[in-house]
C-alpha cells in the first residue's frame, strides 16, 4: 500500500519547504558603519599578506638549500668524471656471473642435408 501512495503523489519541484529566498532587501550601511567594515576587511587582508610573505620567504630559503644540495651533487659527479678521465684506464675484469653457453640441440639428419645443399 505504501508503494501505491508514493506512486500517486507527484514529485515536488523547486526549493524544499522552509527554505526562503536570500535575494531580499539588505539594510544599507551608513558612512560610519561602512568605513568600519572596510577598515576591518583591509586589516584582515594586511595580516594575511604578511603571513603569506613569511611563507614565501621560508619556502625560498628552503628551496635554495635544496638547490645547493643538487649543485653539490652535480659538482661531485663532474669531479669524479674528470678524475676518471685523467687517471689510467683500468683493466676490465671478466664477468664471473655470466652463465656458460648452453649446448645446442643437434639438428636432425634431414636438416643437416638441407643446410649442406645450400
């Protein structure tokens, strides 16, 4: 029965009940109130600007440290390459981990004949 009742009621469109429009008239501020409100907003913006400037300064110093670390690393690699180029060439060692070649499977007699023919 509950399904029958909901099927008969049409769906509501628009705003839900109890919500009112916010596009009504606003009270206009007089000159004194308006300047106080604007001064408060300006003070808040100045405070936020100072905070952001401190963050930028902190991040740039941190970035400079990271960049100097990268520069040091690249200088070390260049120095190592120069020393390697100036030094005597080292003899290459034979690899000990190389696997022994596997024995090839012997070809069938017919395959051997074909190879000989060409």
